[in-house]
C-alpha cells in the first residue's frame, strides 16, 4: 500500500483513478445522507477517519516502491458501511500523500482502490458473515479488520504485478513474488490491527453503546416484560 509517486505507468495510474471515481462519488453521497440523517454521528465519523489516518501512517518499508502498515479501514467499514470509507480513506490517503509523502498523487487512485474500496468491502462482508454464523462482536471485528487489511495488500500485489510483470513467469509469477514479500510483514500487522480494533470496539461499546446500536453494530437491548 501507499504505492509511491510516479511508480505506476501513466496509463495504469489513470485507469485506477477511473475505477475508483464512481465508488468515491457514491460514497460522498452516502456520507451526506448519513450526516443529514444522524447528525450525532459526526463525532464517531471523525474518530473513524482519525483511526484510519493514525494506523495507516505507521509505515514499514516492504516492496520497492511500496510499504506495509495497518490500514484502519476495517473498523470504519463496520461502523459506517464501505461506501463512506471510500471517502474517509480517500481523504486520509490524500493528506498523507501531500503532508507525509506516503504514496503519491499520481498513484492516489490505485491506493484508494486497494485501501479505501476493496479493504472495507471485504472487512464488512466478513463481519456480516461472522455475525450471521453466530460469532461474537469481538470475533467479527477481529476477522473484519485482519482480513480487510490482507485484502488490501493482495490488491496492491496485483497492481504492482500489472505494472512490473516478471520476465520469466509473467503476471502470476509477479503477483506471487510481491504477495510473498508483503506477507512477511503484513500477516503479523493484520493480526495486530484485528486485536487493536477489538479493543477499540469494546471501548466504544462502553462509552457510546447507544450510537453503536443506532448504527446497527450492536444489537438492540432486549426489553424485559414483567410477568
């Protein structure tokens, strides 16, 4: 993730912008609807964005032209659904490219697609499946954050492989090479992000339980009927 400035061929960089743009536009509309429908969620929205910014700013050099780090988008996807994270994640990546030199402007579309689109959708899908199968909130959050993180880096491996296919084994060989290098740092980072997200959701459940119920993350309280 955070593919560096100028690292992708111009045609591919433009293509990733074109692929990501509809998701960001849809997410922007969803964000406006969310704020209008539930103004009290603004604080939690800001916290989700700050969580993503803080985690994804922790950069560990990995593959040449990229780096490894937690993403922080899984928790936000569970709280507010994936469309909103395409916007929050995009804003985070833009600020990091401009202020921290993490990633770049020409590669912003590719980075948004992997971290702010694919990662959140995988995380949300995993969370919903885990809960329907009877998993606890903590198990759902752990799997969502961890697998959403890994999905981001699987996509990044494909993006880098498309730009730099292996001369001998082609695209598939390049995907395996980039993915294998990422795995060394990314698997423990994904586990760590899952555990941290569990701690955060427990804290939110204690101090903002009503907000989580309103968002559908926590199940409604059962009302005891007197006998």
